[in-house]
C-alpha cells in the first residue's frame, strides 16, 4: 500500500510539474477542417462529456441545428434534425478532438479556431474564436440569421485578418498574459477583460501594418475592442494544451478535464486514460441578467470552460476578481475562503498565478480526486447560466458533483490496487 | 460659531459635489505654447509649489537645463544656468498655468501637452505626454542626447499622430476609464497599466484609420504599447480639471492641490485662493530599483502627481492595487487600514471609485484640512523616488507633512473667524 502511495505521489508530482511548466502560445487561426484532428465536413462538435443527440439539452440541440444550417448541411431545422437523428450529420465532444468549446461549444468544419501550442511539450489545442458579446450566440445554443451572418463574417473576414496579424506578430505568450491578468481583476473564466486588453495591446502593431483592406481591418479592430472577453477562448485552449501534456500518466490521480453538457458533469483523470466519469450536472447559483428569468428557465451547468478551473483559474482564484463574486452576492472574504477550500483538494500551488487580495499567495493547482473524496470538497466553478432553450441568461458559480470523483476513485482502485 | 460651521459644511458639500460631478475628457494634444495659458518661449514650468531657481533641488535644476537646451534657449548647460540665474530664461510652477507635471514636471514651449476638459464645468487642464518607461527621462530631472531626441520625436511625430487619432475618435471619457481601472489593479498613481490598456483600446481603431505615414503610425503604436503607464499624465490632468472647478469657494476647507518640489510640500485650499501652504517635503519610504541606491541618494518627495491623491486616487485607494504595496513590503490588510485612515480626513466617499478588495466600498474623496489637523492623520501618497541628481531610482509611499495643513487652518481661521 505504501508502494502504491509512493507511486501515486511520484506520478502526481510529475503531472503537476508538467502543468506548471506548460508554455501555451497562441500561434494562429484557421478553419476547424484544416487544423482540428479528425474534423469532417459533416461533423459538429459540442461541449463534453459525450452524449447522444437524443439526450442532449436544449442549448446543444439548438446550437447544433444552427451550425448544420450555417454549414449548408441542411436547408431547414427539420432537415437538420432528421439528418442528426439518422447519423448523416455526426456529433462528437470537442474534447475528443483536442478542442474545448465554451457554453454549448458548437464547432463545425468552417468554424475559425484559435490554435494554441504548448511550447514545452508540443501539445496543440483548439477553441473557436469568440462570437463577441451578446446574449444570443451560437455558443449559447441560440441562432438567428444575424448570428449566422456574424459567423460568416468571422470566418471570411475577421479570422484571416487575425491570423495574418498573429503570423506577423509571432506567437502570443498566453502564460504571461494570464499571470498579469490575474493581478488586474481577472480570474480568467467569468472575467477576462484585462487578459483581452493585454492581448490586444500585443497585436495592434501587427494589425495596423497589415496589407489588407483597411475597412476590414477597422471592422476587425472594432469587433476586438467590443469583445471584452475575447481571450477567454484562447485561455481555454491554453489550459487544454497544458492538460493534454499531463494525460495518461500511470498512477496519476490528478484531473485532466472537467466539462459539462447541460445534463452531466464529467471528469477525466490522468491515470485512467480517456474514460469520462460523470454525474448529473448541478444547477448554477447566480444572478439572472433580466427579472423575467429564474432558476426554472436555466439549463443545468454547461460547457468546456471549466477547463480553466482544471488548471487552477476561475472559481479556484475568485479573490483575483471580486467583480465575479457580485453574481452570487459574495464577498472578498468568501472568495478567499473558497480559494482555501480549493487548495485543500489540489496537489500544489502555482507561483505563476498569484492572488493580490491574498498578498500574492500562489493559486491552487492540480485537482487530486483522492483529496476531493477525502475532504468532501468538490471543485468550485465560475460559470455562465444558459437558458433551457438556448441563450445566455445569467452568471454565477456551481460546484462539481461528488459522484464523478467517487466513481473515478473507485475505478482507480480497481485498476491499480485491485 | 455654529453659523461658521454651517457655512463651512455647505461650502464643502458644494465642493464635494463639484469633484464628484466632474467629467474629465481627453480632447487632444498640442504644443504647450499653443494651449497652455500664459506659456512663453522662454518659460520653463516645473512641479509646484513655487521655488526660486537658486533653491531648487537637483532634479529640477537638471530637468530645466535639459529643457533649455532642447528648446535652443541655450547652447550649453553653463549658458542655460547663467540665463536662468539672470531671469532671461524664466521658471514657474506648472500649477500656475493650469498644468500638472509628474516628477520634476518639466514643461517648455514645445512640449506636447495632453488637453483634458472637464465637461461638467468647462475647466481645462494640461499635462505633458509621457516620455515612456525608463529611469532617465527629463521628467526625472535627467537628460542626455537620447532623452532630447525622444522629446523631439514625440513633438514632431508622435504628438500629431495621437492628436489626429483623438480628433477622429472623439473625446476619451477619463472618468469611465478610471472607474474601470480601479477594478483592474490600478490605483491610478503608481500603477496605471489597466487604465492605459483601456485607453489604448479606445483609440486603436482611429489610429488604424489615419491617413498618415504607416511607419510613423507603427512607431507610435509601439511607443504606446511599451509605455505601460502612459495614461497617468492624462489622469493627472483629469484630476486637475476636476479640482480647478472646486477652487475659490468661500468657506470651503477642502484641499484643491497637493504638490512637491523636492524641497517643500505644498497645498492649496479652496476657501483660501491661490496661496500655497508649505512645509518641508518628507523622505519617501520605499524600494530602490538597484542595490547601489539607498536613502542617501534620494531627493525628498517630488512632483505634481499627488494631484491624484487630491481626488482620492493613488495612496487613498491602495487596496485597489496590491502590487504597489510591494514597494513598501506592505500587505492588503495594511492597504485597507490606510484607506480607512484616509476616509477619516475626507469629506465623503466616491461611488465612481470602488475598491474591490473592500467589497466595492466607495473610495474616500475630498481632503478636509480640519479633519487632518484634528485627527493628526496626513494624506498618504504613492510616489516615485528620484535621485538627488536626477533619474528615477525607486518607488514607495510618503505622508504629507502636518505643517502645511496646520498653517492653512490657521490662515482659514484668520480669514473667516478672525
């Protein structure tokens, strides 16, 4: 037993060092079909864990239908539904294609993807570019002619300009941006205003110098300036690229993915390979953006953006962003208590993510399923609230369910101690 | 006596409302000679309070000599000194010309000035544009051929481009930027990284659209991106424009200016007109940027940038920017205690400046000389440390001396109760 414990600790130390040592860099933008492994013209990705078309939540169903129409895979929503039911149009979790998607995470062949490379370990992860602000977006499982027109503009005009600017500027160091943004009011999940501003500062010079139509460049800059949380998707891909490097380490009990599909909450564990361990997703505690909305309208917890908490951002470092505590009528004291709770379930702390309101204490990093089960504390996630029928309606926080951690630990015991 | 107290309270309420109601907007950039009231070709401004050439500190003397050379008023430092001694080259405090200058505050006829208008009250204030980062700059009382070349580039290339962008973008709302920046790790004196990033975000679109030489625009953007605290000077002019509107209110005991000249610390009081009340400037407590420097190298407290504290920013809201507490080996708890102290000497609190680490409590605003004298608490300033011979050597904090407040209160009593 002592030997098993020693092996686990060594494996966890190794995974932790890999997480800490990651150097994610944003290197470019390209259509999903060109860069995402296993992407296909009739494949639509959604936020994980895996779920059949028939069982999906409203935001996923609507978002996938919207993407099918946008890609020209169907002419009407009815045709799309029929083709989805028959399998002529396929669906799969983003995570199965080295991709992470916020909200419903809708990603299809033409979707312009941020490409993030983890320089230290050569892993490469993807996330769609942000559709900008607004309550009704494909990523919230809402579509309309305007939503699809915006996607087309992004794919045809904006993405090539952003990619050209990135090629001219060279890779953007996302680790450095994250380290600075957490000192500037971002926890890098529900809030990434500073990260986005720091990112924009780095590419404006290249944008200005582009030999591309001035009107398109101006429109692209306008879009970037108005998209206050643009870089969240880049941070998500950065987190995925860091975690991919820590996957598949034998004996390792650290979590390598947390994701929700509006029905289930799922985790992956390094020593347990590609298997998802799931439990019903919890409802989100939070603030609704309009008085007309209430808990009854809300879909259960949704999206891959919890990849940020999986690398110790978001709900794990709430004191960095007191603004997000306002969604839950919280306080700085409560946020600090939450971070201390998260430290209880983590392998170590990360000197590259420091918390100003805690006198620059390093943030917790590396969720250990053993500690979750032992303490009864589950990861705390900052998150959006999505309407059951699609659309963003609020923001708040949610705890992961215990069930998936307990199941994973049981499976771990069966594999390694059984 | 009750009647006097009532009059004072009414006057202070009015001044406070004027401070709160200010809407400073950055409207343009122009050479000092074109826009600064009373500017003249042979006049060199410096940070206040007023001081004779013979009595000035090293940073002021060096900076003024540098400006004389840059303007072509003298061919050698010796010639400049002779003309300054004879009065052929004149000096005056920035404050006497609706201007505020950081550090030595060196401002001459060709200096490109930020123009800030207080939309609510029609006041207009100025501050030179930032020379960028670096330890040896004219504003730190250091000059060299490189420093003067940079000034020439700023005046001939950068300032016209920035002005053209501002004219195209329209006025920039500095009040809004300040409100957001204090939620993003800035206290808007020793740290203005977020404010600068938010400002840049607003003018990039206009910069890109300029019909000006592309290389010059690129160089200007590069300069802006590398000048992390560029907007400090804009915030200073904003503060001055807000305070100018509250000057000269009979019976008012609120402070309308705090400034230091490396020898004396001076204040002005609304009800006491243009008179400076001074006391010897205190040494700055802080961190030296190189091991070779110590207290023995430091000039006493210097610069007009304490105009930020005069409107409740900087040292008054240290918990907004835990990074600046690192200069004094401080803590968030100490920063919060400091803000509570500042609230003791202020007339009220400002809902437009909220402190995240204090659960968004509004910051203190409006220094009342009566409360300073009664409590024995003097304003706390975040500040730079300047070398006795010029050059930036550190950063930290300093308390205003009590003497100038006691003298002002005495003068107030003589004027209104005597």
